[in-house]
C-alpha cells in the first residue's frame, strides 16, 4: 500500500486532530499555514509555509500531496476550483464550497430544496432600511467571513440599528428559546451517507463558543431521527462530499429548522473520537483516501466541553489540574499545544464518556471545575 499524502489548507486544531489520525494510520498530513508553530504542526502535521488565501501557496501544497481538504472556510476557494478543474482531487468539491462558504447561498439552497430554515430576506447592511424585514429582534448575518458568532448581530429594536454589521448578507426571523442541535454528516464520492447521533449544544454567551456538548441530545428519538434525515438531505442538496457539521434549531413548538452548515469537521463532532465506533477524523481520512466509510454508532453517552482560556489571564500557557483528569476513568482531555493563551482562546477540549447520560454529565460537570487553562500573567486593567 502506498502511503497516503493529504494536504489541508489551514493549520488549526481540526487539522491537528486529523494529523493525529493520519499519523496513526501511517499516512502524512501536510498543513498550509504561515506559522511553523500552528496547532496542526504542534499536533503532528508536516508544515508547508504559506497563506491559505494565496493561489501560489495552495499550488505548492498540491504539488506535495494526492488530495486536498480544508481546516476552515476562509480559504481561497477559486484556487481550489482551479486545481479541481485540472483534475486534482479536492474534498469537499470547490463547487460545494463556493455555495457553503456564503451563508446567504446556504439559505437559498435550503429554500430551493424545501429544507426548513428560519425565514430570511437578503439585506446589505448599508442603511437600517430593511433591517426589520423579518421583525424585531432582527437577526442579521454577514454572508461571508463570520464564524463563532462574529458574523451575527442580534438587534433588539430600531434604537439599536446602529449596532448592525456593515456587511452584506441577510436578516432572518429570531427563533426564541430554541434547543441548538448538531448532526455530523459524512458523504463519500459514491454518494453514500452516514450520520452520527444528533447532539445538543450549549453556548458560552461571552464568546459565542460551544461551551458544552451533550451526545446524544436529550430529545425524543423520533425528533433526533428527523434531524439526521434533514441534515442528510441538506448535504445531498449541495452534492457535498466530505464531513459536514449541520447546525439546527429545535423550536419551542417542536419544529426543526436548519441554521447553517460547516463544510468540514466540527467542534460538535470531537466527542466521536472517544464515544463512537468511528470518529469524524477517521471518516474524513476514509473519504479523502477513497476507502469505504465505517460505522458511526455511538458506544456510550458522552459530554464534551471546550477548554477556553481563563478570562483574567494572558501570556504563556499554564495548565492546572490536567493530572486529575488524566487519572479519571472516562475523562479524555485534548490539548492543542497553543503556546500562548488569552481570554476565551480555544485551547483544547475534554470528552467524558460513561455508562449513562446522567453519569457522563455529572463527571463532565466535575471535570470542568478541575482543570484551568490560562496565560501566566493576570490582566490588570
Ligand atoms: P456562527 O457561524 O457564527 O456560529 P450562527 O448562525 O450559528 O453563527 O449563529 C451564532 C449563534 O447566534 C447561534 O448559535 C444562536 O445562538 C444565535 N442565533 C443565530 N441565529 C438565530 C436566530 N434566528 N434566532 C435566535 N438566535 C439565533
């Protein structure tokens, strides 16, 4: 068997977690990033110095590998499309990326395929006219460039219209009190699909970062199956090949609405490493190398929380309490090797598995209090 050489545009923790899987299987992952100390490299990827927006650097990455994938949406999709047009293998297909990296295009595809989503109106952000097209509060989203809540503004009423984002995109109807769900979907080049369990996400309002993930979600099985079905239909609508994170809202009246899709492995799928027969990263490897997809069954209930930098510190990374977690059965910490830490920086994650959902939750709640990750200097002002 020839060794698999995979390229990834970007060098974040998703690339790093993929590198660990690829290395375990005897392959090599080459990560394109300006920083030789990026998380992917610290976690075992080969470094290819360059910029994810540069067509020349993406070409250089392609010259070293058999297939290319992405670590994040904000990459030069046109350069990937050119490679693909030359017959080079890019996963997901750049045509899918062209649609999915634009949130307005995502909404239009949902609408065209009768996939339920919160009603929306295109809106360019230049004046406040049209901000209330879907009523108040207005949920305004930038079409491009936003992630982790940065491209979303929730405007309570006309008096706050000045807080809108000066970016084109759309406004959509506010969904009150929804449970936020996620379904990871894998789809291979032959069109076979697999989903993992529907999971439930709780967010940290301070940075709009995923604070707690519960797998499976605490919702009726019928609803969970419906969410998995909708997520699969959504990926089929985009002819998506690869791994995708589909975020949904379960409204107070029990309706499922698709919120958005990430065309890559996803934070809400990290628990699959420890809790499922096949992780999202292993499945990504299978798809990238043309192997058959494997079983996505969940072996035990799990919770996952992100390790975010303590808000009172910055500077060189200090980790406290790791040993306690390492000694606890069922608790699996992952650190991304980031040398410096600032408030709310995503530094790692912890997955907790147990025989029952209640036990996983209790162990997770405890583990959360036992570990701290922070900079070495207290922020004074
Ligand atoms: P991002 O790509 O930055 O994660 P999202 O579209 O997921 O952006 O929005 C971030 C968060 O904003 C969501 O997790 C949710 O809590 C809130 N949000 C987004 N859309 C709505 C909506 N229509 N109604 C209510 N809250 C929303």
